[in-house]
C-alpha cells in the first residue's frame, strides 16, 4: 500500500510562514498603488502579505479542503511562483502548496489533475533555494500518496515528473546538508509511492521510463548519500521486480540494475528482488545468461556482516534453488565456482570464517530443496 502522508512528518519544515518586515519588499514591483480601484492594484508588500496569510491558513488542517474547493485560489497561489521576482514569495508559495497537498485525515487532494500546479511544482523542484525545493518535494510526495494521482503524475508531459525526481536523486550536492537530504528523501519516497500503485499504467510507465532503474541502482552503489534515500531506492527496485517479467523489454534493464545494486546489503531488498524474479519460470534462463548476474548472486549468498546478512544469504540461496529447477540452467550454474560454494555451504550448514552458521535455522523442507538442487548441479557438471 502507498505510504501515508503523515509518515514523513518528521522531516518536514515548519508549515507556517513568519513575515520578516525588513525583508519582504523592494517597492511596488513597477505597479503604483492608487486610491482609485483599490484591490485592483497591489504593492509587492500587499501581494506578499496575502500569500503569507494564505500559507498560514493552509497550515490548519480544517481549512485545506475548503481552500482547495475555492475557485481560482490554488491557481493564484501557483501563479506567484511564475510571476513574482521575490525569492521569499516563491518560498512562501511553495509552502502554501505543500500545506494544501496534505489535505486532511480523510482526503489526499487530487492536485495531479491541475496542469498549472504540476508545472509549478516542477519549477519549484529546480529552484536555487533549498527550502523551496524541499517544500516542492514534500508536495509531490503528498500528491503521490493517492493511486488516482500517480497515473496522472507519470503521464504528465510524457514522464517529465519522473525525470525531475530522478535528477533530484542523482544530484551530487552536499549529502551532509540536512535540507538537501530531505529533498532527496522525499523524491525517493515519492517514486516508491508511485511504484506501489495498483494501477498498471503507472507501474508500466515507470518500468519503461529511460534511466529510472539504472538511477536507482547507481544511488545504491554510490558511497555518498543518506541512508533514507537508499532505503527507498532499494525498496523501489524490489517493487519493480514484482511487476517486470520476461518477455518485457524492461526486464533486461531491471536485471542490469539489480546486478549493479547487489552491493547494497543494509536491507534484504535486492536479494528479495532476485528471488522474486527467480520464482517466475519465464525469467529463469534469462537470468542465468545475464551478464554479471551469477557473480552478484554468489556474492550475496556468501555475504557476511550486517544485521540482515543471514536473511540475505538465505534469500539468495533460495533464488539459486529456483534457478536450478530448470534443467537447461544447471550446467551453467554448476560451472560457477561461487555458486557451487554458496550452495554447498547452505546444504551442509557449514560455518563461515567467523564461526557463524550460514543458515542457523533453515526449515527442513528448504534445506532438502537446497541439497537436491546441489545434487542436480553436481550431476550436470
């Protein structure tokens, strides 16, 4: 199921805007206020104060759905981003959109149907100000919490929102900056929410989007980047492994991404993705012939250290057992030294170099399956 918007509350900025009277304006922005037609001409200060008031109103949950139903209000908030020169006004507008995107306890706003809002969020995601980008990333995450929104997000301008999120993930900006990490974390979580959609078009468009799977893998391979970002990238790859199978073209891209991402062992997500693929008979021969995949599996099956290392080993060995069920794969598997070592250790419950068992409590059925698989591989050598 998609994540709830409230799950990300700890990383969010203050949702109210405080006006600094010394920094709000620089005059009338070329338009002079007059006594005639009051309300038609507003000074920059008046316009800024108006958007600040709307931002603070949107911070109150009970106000949001009423504000969203007011004709033209959301669009006018968005236009501030495109029409105002002030960085502070844009930041304020981004905060208002973030607040409104929260909806209430029962509603996730269907903002994805508003092209102006989507174009505005895209613009804000590229803003020079980090806090403005964070507000936009949180808004996008909130919108992606509803299934009916996800398909609109991936459709918009042929995947431009996916591209913006990927650019955010692959950014090499300072990973020690808390706000920048918040931006990337919300972008990664938005992608995960979309991947969890029950709408086939959403996940199909994600699977076929150029560079998406590879970007997720490269984030996991990178030495930089905060843990939360990588957690969501790994979980998204695991989810994609559940929905991409042969003979889809994107399956080869998925396998390449999993091979690159096998170095991620802080969670069992990548091992689970390999197992999910191996459980589908139509995938198995493609897997054993895929460049580098058996090397990746052997390393995961022999990995040590880390809280999830045992689960990763057991999961990977289970994937190898599934691959060995196809007779045409056995000779290839049997000729791979790392695979045979991993299967032998799992079969006899041999301790690793630290004296710890590779599988401390495997079920009898699972162990017999591994022994049978090993027998098949030996006979095929």
